[in-house]
């Protein structure tokens, strides 16, 4: 069995205690053996999926792969790790590395979870208003059979309805709404992919021209009238003096 020197994979190991591995559908994942394994005479190393053997390696390093996994896996004889290729939904389940000798010993076990890429969510505006120069918007974020309704301003969003689904260690998708960089962001994610839809806050609450108070308008108009009257009086006085002098010296 040839060794694979380089490969691309997408995996997320949740914790060493659970040994859960999340992988995007269609990608590859490597299941490592994290301790040194040396096969003694008549000992057998194997990888199992559920209760079926998918690979067996003897003490002479003779490797046998289940026909269902031909061209779908690579085995690292140096450390007994396993590379699984082009994973599909039905590849989800427990994978166990086992050493058979005088007694059977589990070397390591993984719970593999294959997930599809999440669909892009849709963010819609339910209502918007500006109060004391603060933009207040109610939005609904929808994604794959669930939705979240939130009340947002320029700093924060607070959920007011719907259901936020999922958690960091769960296989359920997560739907969330938050504010960042002047945008309201509707984020849809699972452990291996994410997508979002955004709305710019300033476009939801455009700045409006502010009319001055009625009292301020009256004072302003009065000043304009007084200045105008004063100019008329000054101009009339200058004309009167000019005409009088002309007649006097004429």
C-alpha cells in the first residue's frame, strides 16, 4: 500500500475527550493513531467502521482493505493512521483502531460526523425608526427551517423571537444575528461551513434634515425684517441728503 505524501482535508476536532471529528461532505479526513504501535508476531492491527473491518494489517505488514473502500482510503504503515477520501453522509459513525493479540485492545476511537455546506440565509427588515439620532431596526434572519427575529441598533442586536439553533459541539446548524463594522449580519453556520447575509445600518435609517423649532424660525424672520427695514431707512436718508444738496447748489 503506497503512502500519501500530501493531501487536502477539512476537519474540526471538537475535543480530545470526545474525539469527535467534523468534516465537510466530499472532503478528506485523516484519523491519526496517537501512540506508537509495534506489531509483534501473530498480532493484527485493524480499523473498523461500526462493527465492520475496513482494513487489516498483519505482523508482516500485509495490508488488506475491504472492497467497499478500494480507492477510498490511504493507510500509513509507519504510524497506522488512516486517510478517508471523498466522505459522504453515510460515512458518519464510529471509527476504531484495534490491536488484536493475546487480547483485543482499542488504540483510539473517533466519532466522524459528515456535514453538508450550509445554505445562505436571508435577512429581511421588519421595521425601522430613528429616535434621538439612534437607528433602531427589527430584522428576521431565516435559514433552513428556522428563523431568528432581533431588535438591533448600531451597537448590538437582541433576540426578540424565533429560535437560535445549534451550539459549538452540536451537529445542529447555528443561526445568529449580530452587529459588526456598521452592518447587521445574519450568520448561518455549522462546524465546517458558514454563510451570511448583511444589511448596512446607515441605509436602513438614512439621515433626515432636521427642521428648526417654530420659535427659532420666528426670531430668525424678525431679524431679517429688522435688517431689511434698517437698510431701507439708510438708503432713503442718503438719497434725501443727495437731492437736497443738489437743489441747494443748483
